């Protein structure tokens, strides 16, 4: 159950993000919606400030969340003027920035400080360290190159000025601190992310036919799909399996994969809603070869009772209890992915228990209420108030 209004002091929070529902289908857009709506359910006042592909300024109430969208056609000065007007109207005591792409983040600390507003930032992406994906030459970066250090120089001033920082994974918080950011931030925490299924879900049962594997995500090289396809069509070609691939990517790359892997057991579905795929598979494979900040598809799978096979990259391993909710493999070790898949094929009777434990892990750790409670604790510490959680 959520906290009632009588149990906790009402907070006024402004969430700053690139997009907000129904615009934006990426991780940060989902993060903003689940958090904002849950905070409202818990009795708090929430405003979301974001950008929109449409022109002008659009203000609306969505599930109790006050949303202010500003068109991408607004230049910097007009954008900041609209932002300050929003602060004047809604008077938040705390600004929570998630992924404020297309917003001059370096101006944010000064604006907040001048109004006595506390500032919390969540590390969802690599944008403070790298203009792209923190990869070079198809390999994850271990440190900043000179070009990225120059391109992201303003982020250091921003990092030195926030009152609280949250890593979406321990990996993300540690990485930024190794690069010299947020080392002295007063309030520091690791909070994962939330997901709520659109439809009711059920625990899986033991496999009686082919092992139904699934891949869900962007179809691009750093997601490791080609490694999965190679593994299934070579090392495991004689085993009993099917693979459903859900996601879109660059047309040329997608076409090359379809032509190279012409196996009737492989289905390329294009874009589908998560629940439709997760309701039709036994195991989800997340074979990323880049360092994922977190990998929300893992706990989306858990919510549908689907165990996972996950690469040891970035924040992904933090969500898996090996042998309980899924299996881990090192993508740099030849045959490791094949061994993990074959392990599940040899012991299909484990699937029902793993499915149940995956679902319980989601209920305990990844529901909107569980995540909102953790953020309320951070907000209270930043504001110097008693912890409502």
C-alpha cells in the first residue's frame, strides 16, 4: 500500500526530463511517468517540465501530474524564461532532473539556488560523460577520451552543484565518481527503476516443447543480438529452441541479419508491446556487449514471470540473482552464452521456480511504489526532513 497523505508531509516536486508520456518511448520517458504518477498517488504535488516535437507551450493534467511541454522551436532564452515561469507558478521545493536532453543543464543549479530550491539528479544515461553511448570501436569505454572530456566540460560544474545524486545502478554512480563527478555530493544513493505491466501476468510452467527464447530491444550491434543468433545457429543448431526477436533498428542492419540467419526457428517481429513478447517466451536473453546503465528490460521480464540470461555488462548483473532469477555470462568468454542457454535446456524443470522468484523480485524491488518510496527518502534527506519511508 502507498503512503497516505496523513502519513507523510506533502512535497512539491518538479521533474525535468526530455519527454513525457505519451511522447517518448525510451527508458527515461518511462522512468519519469512511473515516478511522477506514483508520487501523486502517495499524496505529493508533481510537475513535469519537458520538451515536445510540437510547437509552443502545452500545459495539461495527466493522472494528476501537471505537465508543461515546451516546443523544440524555443531558443535557449525563451526556454529558460518558460522554465522560470513554471517555477513561479508551481513553486516546487525540489527539482529532480532525470534526462534533461535539450535543456541547458549548466544553467539549472544557478536557477535552483537563486530560488532556494534543492536539486537532485539521477544518472540514467552517459550524457554527462560522453555525447553518445560511452563506446568506441565497438567496445565499452573504460575512461573518458580527450574529445568527450572537452565536449562534456560544462557537466562538471553541474555535478559540483547538485544536492543529491542517484545512480540508476551502482555501476553508474561508481563510474561517474571515477571520472571525478559527484564525489562530494551531500546525498548519494542507488535506486533502480520501475515498471508496471499493462496486463495481468502469470508464472511460467515447465517447458514441454522447444525452449522459447526471446530478445527485446533495439536491433543494433551493441545489443549483442548477432552474438545470440550466431550461438543458436552454430553451437546450438542441433538443440530444440525458437527465438522471437522484438525491436527495430537501422533498416540496412536489420536486413543483413534477416538474410544471414535464415532459420525457420527465428522470427523477426519488429516493434511489439513488451507484454506481448514476454507472455509468449520461456526465457529472455539480454546479450549486450556495451555497458548498459541498467537494462530495464530485465525487470520488465521479471514482472511477467520470465527469467533472464544476461551478459555481465554495466548495471545488468546487479538485477540478477544467479540461479534464482536468471543466469549471467561473460560476453568476452567464447561459448559462455551457449553454455548458459544449454544449462537451461538441460534443466527445464527449474523454469517454474525461477519464474516465481523473478516475479517476487519485481514485486519487492521494481514496482513504482517501491521505487517512489526510495526517492522520497532521498528527497527528505536533501530537504533536511524526516524520512517518510
